[in-house]
C-alpha cells in the first residue's frame, strides 16, 4: 500500500494520537481547515456540513457524533465530509469546556443547582454508567441480576442536563461556524477559480503560439526552396 506506515503503531500510540495528534492540535486544525476549503462542493453546502458537525459535538452521544453529523448534514442538505471533519471541533481539550458549559446550562434550564466543576467524579459517572450498561447487556444472554441504578443516576445527573444544556450553546456555535466559514470558503473558491482560469488562459496562449510557429515553418521552407529556382530563371 502506498500510504501504509513503515512502523506499525501500537494501541497505546493510537490512543495517545486521539488525545494529542502528531504535530499537535494546531497542525491538525490547519489540516482540517485546508481540507474543508478544498472540498468540491458549493460553499453553502460545505458551510451547512460544518454547521451539522459543530452542532452534534454539543450532544452527550459520545461515539456517535460521526453518525449523527451525517444524519443532520443529510437533513439540511449539507456536505457529508464537511460534517464529519467539523466533528473534530469536539476533541479532548475542548470537550472539557463543552461539557462544563452544557452541564451548567442544562442544570439552569431544569431548575437544578449548578453541578460544580467537571472533575474526576463526572468521569466516574461515565465509567459506572458504561460498565453498568455492558453488564446489563451481558446478563440478558448469560443470566444474572440487572443493575439500573448507575444508569438512572447518570441519566438524571449528567445525560439529561448535558442534552438539554447543549442545545443553546451548540446552536450558537454552529451558526457562528456557518456564518464565519461561508465567506471564507467563498473567497477561497473564487481565488482558486481565478487561478485556474489564468492557468488555462496561459496554456491556451502557449498552444496558440506553438500552432502559429508550426504553421510558419512550412511557409519558410517553401520560400527557401523557391529561391534557387528564381536564380536559374
């Protein structure tokens, strides 16, 4: 394979790359920005895809953001690839901020006291809920006692406030991303079209010059052949 790695990465290296990509998040963001601008689609469709990707990053459906972004992009007729790339707005450094804002807003809307800081206790709730979910799936087939208490506690304390609270900041950020990216993509595509037109015009001029040069060569050869005949006469 052409793009296959020479040195195969271990599982730990792959997981570390999700937290901190090779070259840092700045390089990753520049690459995503470059890919978004070069997508072969009208600017408004790309911007809609970005809207979809940013919106779903404010939902607590971790592991399903790609799938949800694709659905939202399809519903609003946005670019699918742009939606998938835009989900990288939600990454380990930004998820802490997104979770804190969404939970704070959700508890406020639901009339509950603020949850406090996003600390280890919050991640423990995620862990206990995940473990309880897999345990319940296992006992459905193997038999045993089902534990719903951790899932219910997670739903009321984290999932529901996160889901409700992520709507407002998610929508605001999604619209901001749409209106910011649209003129940028339009300007980039217009400049690219201008460069392509200039290049095509240059190629046409070179082709016309070569054609004229080839047409002039037989005339010059014929003139050189006629000159000795004129002298003999």
